[in-house]
């Protein structure tokens, strides 16, 4: 799905259920992509008329513990007040 100048990474539809998912990678020397991801996903969700979505952040910085030790799920609000499940892996 294209909204504005960007493209949503994943848009899953199953009957009446639509789930918008944005993927970001956190690399060495770069800031945490959380704020950018929330803002970007907020625009996509607004275009779909959705009040919630998922943001998946892959931490590819060097020196991180194994993925099974660092994976967690939190909830955040997008700039537009949408509920976002933030999965950090």
C-alpha cells in the first residue's frame, strides 16, 4: 500500500481484519528508529482508517545479546494517538 511518498512494509488483510506493519532496522551509529517508525506508521494507518498497528524494530547493532534474550513487546502511541505494538528484536 502506498501512502504519500512512502510504502507500508506489510499490510495483512484477513476478512474484515486489516493489520498495518512497519519494519525498521537499528544499525550501528544510527539513532533508535522508534520515533521515525511511529510517525511513518501513523500516516499509513491514517490512510487506512485504522486505530492500531505494529512496528517491528530489528536491532542489528554490534554487541547485542542473542535475539531470544532481547526480544520484547511494548505498546506506544503514535503521534496521532494510535495504539502501536512495538516489537523489539
